[in-house]
């Protein structure tokens, strides 16, 4: 049972406030929450906080705080799930979730909240059911611009690669606008993998963990069946063996309830009747032992590579020698940041940095190959994106729609593979 | 102050409610019913629209109307329950629409709050179980929670239910998986192997949540992992790498992960875990580094040699924030594991240069004092401290220095005599802090009595390995926390939760306090959120007292007056009496105190209530007359069953007997 729900901007300004029970506090609760959050000692977790008989539970999503309060001892899993679902839902309806879109669509947000929650109880969160009741249309501020990359979510233009996508799926509300009948039928399928890798100072792999999910965003009329073919060598668990060669071994898979698994066992085909909107199609944990050198297959490339290297305290100056002009390196907050907009597979890049460490004449750190690191030279973390590449090798073979579009031309189908680094850390 | 709406709004709302066909437009209906929560002025207008709504053809309208019943009830304020409405809601549990069904449960729960909420009997439970697959994830999670209060009648039925629930353990929604897990744990409380089985199956979803993209979910999952580890220490040992911290994680997740690593360590992974933890010790964040060092100290209780070696190496870094924590860890360690004293003593020399803070200094001085005879340069280190005592800012350090120096003086008198004299002189003549001065005077006078007396007083044991056993909580049975699973308790931590529910209790009780008379049945409620503090009654045979919702004093009085005394007995009682102790002890066995007189009142009375798992209610009066040194117990029961009555009385006797023993 939820007493209140509110959305705060990253600076603590309340954007949305809704009291479901009429029995508690007032709007100043939102302010109280923000004060408590910012005043929290470092070792305490902000996820669940208690004040005056009221529990605050929140998530941070696209730099917004989505907060609920409750006075009962509820299931934290369900509540957090609800909050993430609300975030997705608001993203679906408003185009994307952000301070700007929320404040432009306040009426729509309140309308949604009225439908989703009644008296603090969840009624429904399915985009499908909600679309029957939502009247207000989303205000989309401006047409999608290729150069505006700040407000995009997962779909569409997160990477430069997707600049080729002619659609504005990222910031387009799922609910097809009634005025615009020429809407295209489009389906976006993303295979997203998150890598967390830990490499010891001697180069051995300490931990490799890949967590992936297949996400589908559909603008099709609901109820249409579609089939997604996955790589045939996809095996679940340790015992199953399928196909030749190394295959793809997944520890565990879970599917959304709308997925029809009849054909999965035999042909690795998922059949589903997707509700509209964004849903996690299934997520799997994957443990693959792979040795990743700097070189990817030469046809793929890594984008937005950023190396973050904490430096000993007091480092002031930096001299650099980089191999290409589009790279950039700078000192920020006691760390070295080296940005590489793109790294072609099979290539090798080098940078020579020289820093002055006051006190002891520190050895110039050359790339990552220092022998005896001075204290405070932290582990280097690398963040990057690998479009058109999945570390597990999981591919979507085909995506077929089993319905006849009425009148309109064939629906457009976009399939994208993407890996990005969750935590890629090299110990020094 | 809630917004009550302007007069116009209320008028408009009344007008809308008077429209006999209001539910024809479902959105309008919803808007109207949703708004009534803040407008007490419209009470008499809502009843009809809501009753009409309950029988409407559109499921959407029924959903709104069902929750409207709860709103209407809460709006009235008094606890009068409309029986016909409740019956109607119970029959709506068979509605076609799954959301109506779930809303009915929610609504009944609120309306019947004072009677212990909605009753889940066998037909309802089975009906709900069969409808489960039609519900969405939120409905499923909620129904699983309601089913917790259902007690299957036979083992066969129990396993049928468990089979039905099996598929929900595989749900893609963590809320449903955890809800199903909890239900499994609670239902199978007498079958430990089933419980272990379920915990094995929930391992996958929990680990997935632990590495989830959502930090918040990850944190909550980690808290639950720790909870499970308390009962099954080896449960996640093979997955230890999942709990390695990654660089970008927020502080609170890293701390949780370090705790988890500490708890799952075993012979096979200890090497890797310690290596990982050592990496954290040089983290840029001093707080996190220190947490990692303390964690190594915790593991050192089992794997002493390896850990002491790592800690000793850390001293070589000569970093202040590291050295101080290492020395503190050493102090705790030699107290618990005397076998490492030699290694620690060898590592200590040189530390004093890198310690600036009070805690670290105290730890170092304590170690030098207690184990000074094994550290060659101990007197000289302490001498440095004595030299600088004037500029020392922490009184606690000075006190520690006094004790340590006196101890060292006993084992190495020649080297210490002079500086002990100087220190005592300083403490008595120049020190401004009274506690330090008194300590100095105390030792001075003690020395005057004679060296043998000093030895007798100061040379206590230098270690106490048994303390470790006391500190390490033994493996707790799954049943001790099953009811806390998938609630906020593991997220806050047991200790923090206890303070929260206590202050919540105090708040609720607060406004009623002034009414306290010497004793009265209608006296203050002793509120206690007993739902959260559920504790199984150990081996009381067939009787199983459940932590029921607090009865109101009125309800208690009514029931008490309507029943006959089923059992009366007199127990001997001598001397002092502490009502609080008794109340706490009764709480442990799930007997609630309804009202009691203040301590010292004569005669002293208390009224208690308890309920067993079949719903049988025990009402008890305690009457203490100090003059006669006896306590009279009268028990009333709402169902006449001698067997449970006898068990109940034996429980009560045990508690009172225990209190009596503690006291005497």
C-alpha cells in the first residue's frame, strides 16, 4: 500500500506529487525526503529510509528520483519493481524520461498515475490496458534531432551508429498520436549486453560476467504475433549441448510471461504476442571465458571509449602525447580521463602521459604498463560501447511478424546488437 | 492539514454522486470516487453510488467501487463494520475480473483491520490459488502475501499447494519470486529440507538481482543474501565472485558486498576472497578501505595466519588511515585469538609514526601495555607518548596511557619507573580533565598500597577466546527470519528495524498516555508491531501461539465480560516486581499485554491476550497481591478445549516462573 508518490528532479525540486490516501503529511514530505537523502552519512544506504512512521523507498532513474512512501512493512522487491516499471511507463508515454519531458507532460503523468494506482494499490501497469483510458497526448517538445543526444534513452540514438536509424523511436511516445495517421509500423529489437570484467595486475582475468537482455519496443497494433529467432547454439545451463563449436552457454534465462516458449526448445524461436511498449523480453546471466585483447574483429569498432585512472593526490600537471587528434585527455577530480571517440577493431592506440607527483618524483606512467605503481594510482576503469557486437555471440537470426498490416506498408524492423561495459576494471 | 476542497468542489461532488447513472461513464465514476478520500462532507452521498458500482456490468467500475468500499469505511472514522457490505465483498472474490478479486482482498483487509484482516479459509485459499495464473505480477505478489495467513489442514494439502506455487518461483518478476519463496518458507516450516530446496532455487534470481542494473534492487537483494547466509553459511560460497565490488558501484553497495564476502568465506575460496579484499584496502575512499580492513579482521578469527600476514603488509604502506584501522583490528584479534599474539607483536614496531587519531592511539597503547614484555621497544614508544602528553588532545588516550604504562611497569619496572612517575605527576598536578586526574590519583593510591595489590588488580587475563563464540551468532534457523523475508526488515537490518518499530509504537501510544489511570481495562494499549516480531514458540507441543493483531481494549473488555473463567490458579510470588520485564517476556511467547497497572500499585493487575493458530483466543487476568505473596491467574477461552488450555497455562507458568528466578 503506497501513501504517496513523487518525482523529484536531481536538484530536489518536486515535479510530480500525488497523495493516494489523503492521510499523511503534505507536499513538504518531498522536501523532507531530499533533505534526508542529502544529509545521509556515507555508509548508510539511501534506498530505504525511515522518518516519523513513514518509509521512503526510491530509485534513481535518468537523474530523477522516483519516490514512494508507505507506512507498512511492504515487499521491497515489488515496490522497486513497480518504480522501475513506472519509470518505463512514463518513458513510453512521454517519449523519454527526463526533467523536461515530465514537466511538459504533467497532466499526462497525473492521468497515468490515476489509472495505475488507486488508493495506493496497483491496478494495472500494462501499456495495453492503459491505452484505453489515457486521453491526454504527450507533448513532444521538438522533432528529433541528430545532434541532440542528451535526452535519448536506450532506443534510437544512443550511439553514433544508430544515426542511421531514420526514426525517432527514442523520444517518441508509444501511444500513437491520433492526429498523425501516417505513423509507421515499427519494431525495435535490441540485444544489449553488459560486461563486467576485472583484470588483475598480471593480466589474468579475475572475473568475467556478462548480463544480457533482449528488449523489444513495438509500435505495432497490439496482439500481433511475432517470431524472434536466436542463435541456434544457445544453451542454458551447464549440461545442455547444442550445435558444434563452443556455443553460447547461459547460466540462467528468464522470460517475460508473454513469451510463448513452444518452439524455444526445438528451434530457438521465441513466439510472443507483445503488448505495446517496452518490456524486458528475457534476461540471462552469462559467464563466458574470453580473452579480450585490444583488437576486436576489424569490422567492428568500439565507441565512446573512456579510460578513467585515479591518480595519486596532488598531481597537477599533465603532458600528453596522443596518436590521433580526435582523442582527448584531461585531469579531472584527481583522475586522468582519456577519451577516445572511436577505436577501430584490430588497431592499437597509445598515449603517453607524464604527470608530476609532488614529493616523490613519480615514474612517468606509460599507458597501463607501470611496474611498481605509486600508492593512489588506482585501478583503471574503461567504459565503452561495442555496437554490432555481442560478447556472448548471441544473435537474432530473424524477426518475423505474423500479421498482415492493414493498408499500411510493411512494418519496419530494426534489430540492433550492442554491448557496453558495466565495469571493466584493470588492476595496476 | 489535508485539503478538504472548497465548498464548490464539495457541492459539485455531491451533485455528481446524486446522479443515479453515474457509473455509466466509467472515467467520470472513477474520478468522483477517487476524490472522496479527502472530503468528509460527502459521506452520506457515496454509499448508493458505491453499492451500485459493485453490481455494475463493467469490470472497470467494479474495480473502482470495491476500493471505494474501503474509502467509505475509512471516511466514517468509527470502526463500525457493515456486515452486508463485507459479505458482498467476500462474494465478489469470485468475480471474473482478476483486478476486482485482488481489490476485494485489499478492501476487506482495510475494513476488517481491527478484526485481524481478511480471513483466508480453505475455499478462498484454493480459489485464489487457482486464479493466480490469471493475475498480473502485482496481483500475484499481493495474493502470495495474503496466502501467508492460510494454514493448510493436512500435509497432503500443503504439498498440493506447494506444487501449485512452483511455477511462480520461475517468474521473471523478482517481487513474485520472493513472494513465492516466502510463502514456501512459511508453509514448509516443519520441513527443513523443503526450505533448503527453495533457497537453492531462489539462488539464481537473487544473484541476477544482485548484479542488476538497478542499484536499488541490487542493494535489497544483497540484504536478503546476507539474511540467508545467517542460516546457511555455505549457500553462496561457490558464487563468491558475484560479490566482488566493481569500481563504479556506490558506497553502500560495496559495503554490503564486503559483508557478504566475509560471511561466505570458506576453505576453498578464502585465498581469492582475501586477495580481493586486500585490493580494496588501498581504495581511494578511506571509508571503504577501512571497511575492507575490518572485514579482513573478521575473517582472521577463522583464518588467522593468512589475515595477519596481509594486515602486516598493509602496515608497510605507512598510510595513516590504514595503519590506525589495522592496529585496532590487531587489538581485537589478540583478545579473541591469542595464538596470533607473537605475529602481531612483531608487526607493531614503527606503527606509532603513522597514527594520529584517538582510536588508533588507544589501540596501540593498549597493545603496548598488555603485551609490552614481548615488544622490545615498547617502553620507548610509550615514553614518546608521555613526553608529548601535554599536547595530547584526547582524554581517552591519556587514560589508556596511564593504564598501559602501569601494566608495563609491572613487567619491566626498570625501564618504566621514571616515566611512570612523570606521567602520574603530570596527571595529578597539571591535567585539567577530571576523569584523567581521578584515574591518575587512583593509580597513585593503588601503588601506595603495594605492588602485590596492583598486580592482583591489573593483571587480568590477556585474551578471551570464548568471547568470539558469544559474538558470532550461531547459525540461526530459517524459521527465525522466514517471516521477515521479502519485507523491509532485512533492508534496514534487524537492529535498526527494532528501533523503528519501537518509536512507531511509542508514537501511536503517545496521545493516549495522559488517560492512564492506576489500572483499567480501557487503559493504554501497549502497542507492539507483533507482526514483525513473530517468534516461534519452541516445543510447546500442539499449541502454537500466533502473533495476532493487537486487540483493542474495548473488544477485549466485551469478550472478557461475555466469557466464563475456564481456569484459575495461584502461583507463589515473592519480593520485587517489574511489570516491564514480565511484559517483554510475555511478548517473546506471543502473549500480548492489553493493559496493566503501574509498578507498585496494590493490588497489581494485568490483562493479557493470546491467540493460537486455529483462532482460539485466550484472555488472562493476572492479580498480584504482595501481602499474600501470590499471583492469581484467571484464564478465559472463547472455544472450550482443555488440551490447548493446559498447554497455554503451562507456557504462562514457565514465563512467570522464569521471571521469578531471574529476580531472585
